[in-house]
C-alpha cells in the first residue's frame, strides 16, 4: 500500500467519528456492559492504548474486544484471526462493514480502535484520544476493584499538556518522518522527534512517571510509541539518530512500564512487525520482516523502582490475562 506521496509532507486524516459513549447517554449512546465491542489490532499503537487502558481498568467483561489481524489492504482491517475469517459476535469479515453500516458511503479512514454497537452493527466512534479518556471517566462504575485513576482531576491539566506535545512530537512525528515525501519534511520531523525525546529524558531522569508519582494516561500514550521504536521506527521510518536502547533514561523507563502488569502483557511484537513491514510496501517493497531485535531485552533489570512512586497509586495491579486474550 502507498503511504508516501513524493513531494508532499505526511498529514494524518483527523476526521474521526466523534460520537461518545457516556454515562448519561447524551450523544445517544449510554455506557452499558456487554452492549459494545472494542475492535483493535495489536499492531496499531493507537489501538494498543485502548487495549492497555481496558486491561488496567478491568473492563474486559464490560467492553469485550475483537482483535483484527495485523495486515490489512486498501479496504480495511479484517478478522482473519477468527475461525472462518469472521468476527464471531459482529458476524462481519471486515471492519469496513461496521463503518458503512453507520455511514453509507463512508470515505474516511477505516481505523482502529473502533467501538461498535453490537445490536445495530454500527461503529459508534473511532476517536482514539477520547476513547481511553472515556474508559477512565465514563465507564467508572464498571472498573475492577482497585483500578488505578489514570486521569486524576488534579493532574488533568498537566496530563493534557504532556499528551499534546507527545502526540505532536513523538506519536505522530515518527509517521511524519517515515511517510515524508521530501527530505525537508523528513528532516523537520526527525529533528522535532529527537528534541522531544531529549526533553522527555530530562523529565524522566527525576521522575519515575511522566505526571505525578503514578501511572497516568500520559504514560500509556508515550509507551505505545516507545515499545515500537527499535522494532519499527528506528529503521523502517528512518528515525535513527539513536535506538531506544541507546537512550539510557528512556530505555529504563520503557522497560519499567513494559514490566508493569497491563502493559508488556498486551504487546505482540510479531503482529507489530508484520503490520509495518508488510503493509507499507512503498517503504519495504520486498516484504522482508526483520528477525530482530530480541524482545527478551525488555525483561532486563531497569532500576527505576528505586526512584519511588506507586504504579497503581492506591489501587492494585490487574490480575492475570484471560486465556483468550493471551499474546502469543
């Protein structure tokens, strides 16, 4: 598939379906356990945020999950991991079908994460930044006992400020570098990315987590880019000033978060590499998937616990991953 337009900068299509699922149902969709299906791909960093938050908060039963395969075509993500290539609950082969059920003639990105209303088969929202915030705030009655507060009200301004610059300069900048159609666009994204990674290194040198002394939404959003950095973004997207493993503070921070229940146990490196190296044929026309790096390094000692902090605040870690959602 073609993502690079020669002579142009990469611009993400931000036209999402912004309908919200809320406690009071003010957008027409009320929080109801079992009514909706969260559609994700473990390959996608934006969807991985929702997978992590759902697990941290214990929403597995309230918000069941469908996992699409890591490779898609021009039409959409497909349910090729399921028997018969069809999601067993929604009864569809492609996520595209749920988008067209919501809006016939839909002409925007068929993206994950998406939340589908099971009774109607229609996509409710694919507004990925809002989805995880609403999981934390609107779905609170269905959180597990001991669920962490990922969006503390007192820290919300700081969380939002960090999220804004991390999105612009890290989460999206790797794509702006990788899909740049001019050297000027690539160089600008590359410079912005590594300047922000340096800024984050300074910030995390004196604090175990990005905002406050517990894990918040900000850590979730940074982690999903860092965990893909050496496997994909360093080589495939030419973000190669340094590997993550060559940035001591960020590498230790990333391992600390990875080893926290709810993070590393949701990561599928095989899906991640299959997606980027097989779907982006204009960048990797041979379709060769790199053998490395060795994921065992993610389990090495990080030393960050000595900095203090409480990963889950007054809460507790999530329990074991359900067998049907185990990675690998």
